[in-house]
C-alpha cells in the first residue's frame, strides 16, 4: 500500500477522482472545485485582481505536486496559467479587470490560428475550429489565435459563446478533456480581439514566457513520474518478490535495486533540470542561445521521465499494465504529455544545433 496520509486535501481529492476523469475524458467536477478553492486557478491571475502572479518555479513545483495525484487535472491548471498570462499581457486594462473579476475563474486556450476573423461594425466576425483545447468544457473564458487579413490576432471569448466537439479520444492524458472549440460566425467585440500590433508590443511569447509555458507541460509530466515512483517504492516495501527467482523480496535482488536506483535518478534529474530552467526563466535576461539551450534541457527532462517509467514497468512486470494498476495510467500520461511541442526533442536538438553551428 502507498501511504498518502501526509497529502493535503486538494491532492487527496484529485487522486480520488483521477480514474473518473480518465473514464469521462474530462476533469472531475470535485477536482476542479478543489483546485479553485485552493487558489490554483489564480496562480497566474495578476496580484491586483486577487491572484498570485506566480513565477515559473512556483508554477512548476505546484503542478508537479498536483500531477503526482492526477496528471490530467494538473495539465488543465497549467493551461489556465498560460491563458491567463497571455490575457493579462495582451488586452486593455478595462477588459482585464472584467475577466479577472473572479480571480479563480478557469481559462483555456490555444495559440494556434485555426480561425478566421473579419472586421465588421461592432467588432470581428469569427469562425473556426480549434482542436486540443484542454479544459474547454469547464472553462469560463477561452483565448485563441486567428487570422484577420492574414495577420495573427488573439481573441478572448466566453466559452458559452462557442460550441464544443468531443474529439479528445487518446491513450493518455485523457482527463484533460482537450476537445475542439468551434466558432460559427460569432461576433466578438473589438476590445476582445488583440491585434498583431498589440501582441507584438505586449510580447507574450518572450523567452521567459515561453519557458513559463513549458513548465505547464513538464510539471504534470514530472508529477506523473513521481506518482509512478510512489507506486514502485510501495512495491519494494511490500512482500512482493521477483517472479521465477529465489528472492523473497524485490529489494533482495541486486538487479532490481539497480533498476530502482536508475529510475529514481532519472526522475530526480528531470526535476533538477526543470527547476534550474524555471529559475532562469524567473531571474535571467535570456538570449536566443539561452532559449535554445534551455529548451534542449527541458526536452531531455521529458525523455528522462519516459525512461524512468519504462524501468519502473520492467520492475513491476506485465501486471503493471493491468487496467486496475495506477502505474499504467501514469505510463500513458507520460507518453502522451511528454510529446507536447514544448518538449519536442528532435526540434529542440535542431534549434540548439543550428545555433551552435552558426556560432562556430
């Protein structure tokens, strides 16, 4: 048995409803309410509106803790961080004060310009389909990219004005409910559409911002790796033994101890990498070369999480893939979450290598 007795109430609620979130392809209402009460949705709400405006390190630590219980729900909290950061930077004060009137409101969004806008009297007519929008069924506000006269813009719309197609049917991170938002010729008032010029001036995609957004992806993935390690440590503390051996317990096997050490080391290394990058995002003046190097580090951290859970499953054996075993859910969540573009290893290597070749 895994000892969860020291966990706080929010974590206990997320853990209790993690399986329900997966089965429904949507976060559990109880988990969302627990996050709201605990101020998680206010992590990146500006302080003047009652939020924490937390930095990258604080966000990374919090999402890792949540992901240890339910990676999918932690992911939704991370999406809210990103959406609120863009909102706070790109829109006028009057609109910002309106949408942050409830500092704990859940936001969702995507930067993909999958819609088209046409300027008309009274605002912008918008149509489009935005896939992979985590938490969209439960969010109050949705931010999304679109093209107006061929230029990138960003709109902020109440989710009640949009339709949702339930298209998220995945092997992992199922509880994120990353379905498709649909706008069919809706009128969005002009102040709720940030122009290309305003976005360029606000710069919500600076090197530091992009690293913050990466924390919202890596934190839940690392949390899943920690959760999987909890399960393996509990197995070592039990009377389970390696099958088809003379050992009486897992810890009697030097090979098993070696694999446990490797898995633990990989998870620890991923966490150390994540926190080092987060501190750089919070405190450093970053150059393009720094950005490439740090994204390479983050991609490696994602791969470390994948490698760690593979060793854990080696230790557990085929029973680790039983649908009732939490280990296989963490494995699937890590496999899917670590493939997010923020953690893409071959593109990170490509960008880093291009910069190195240019310098040399």
